[in-house]
């Protein structure tokens, strides 16, 4: 599996019928330290990821191992949303949940 950050979406209204119902996201590849790498990947989203989230994705035949992508012509799939990761005891990433806007609530 590989690391990526969701940086955009992709919409294709005309596509093979086996791709109907899939949500496609654009990922910036990340290295083990969380730094952006050259290149982007378009991946089918199997877990409900959103913009700016760090995800684990798989490519090749592994991308067709999710319930959502099984038997579909898919070469990259998001399989997990990352909460935290550390390398050699150093936290490289920690997901921060947004603070809800409570204005107007008493």
C-alpha cells in the first residue's frame, strides 16, 4: 500500500458501465516522511475519503480487492483513511478533526 493526500476530485460523466457508482479522487503521492512526491494518482474511493485527508491506496490487481472495486477496471483504490503514522518513534502525521461550528447554539 502507498500513502497519498486527497487534493481533488475527478468527474467523468461518460465512462464504462462497470465504473458507474464509483467516486474518483485525485491523490498527491507522499513519501514516508509525509512529503509530496512527483506525480498524482486518480483512485476509486472505497472508504469515503475527503479533501485534504491522508489515505492508504493500492494499485494494480490489489486495487480490485475491495468490495466496491471487485471485478471492475480499476487500477488504484483508496483502502483506508490514515489517523496517525510514526516512523522510528517520530510521529509523521496526526489527523486533526475539525472543530464544529457551534455559533447560534446555546
